[in-house]
C-alpha cells in the first residue's frame, strides 16, 4: 500500500512543496498569456526588500560602524 501511495503521489505533478512555494511567491499562471515567466507578488517583493534593508542596517551598525 505504501508503494502504491508513493507511486500515485509521484504521478501528481501539481502537489509538492516547490509548487506550494511557487504559488505563494508568483502570481497565478494565465493560460492565455504568451509569457512563460510569472511575475512575483508585490507583497513578496516588499518583504524581500525590507529583509535586505534590515540585514544591511544590522551589518552596517554592528560590524562596519
């Protein structure tokens, strides 16, 4: 039963951690669009910019100043 379940889950390409992360980071795929790349969500880009700025400030004030 375990082998059958694992085989069934391998055949499901819509499941998985990477697909869940990609769905959270990128906008949903438009079936009518000719662009192969999906744009990231604005909130994710804002989070990354804030994280980089906080890490830069931490590094500057703790190690370089």
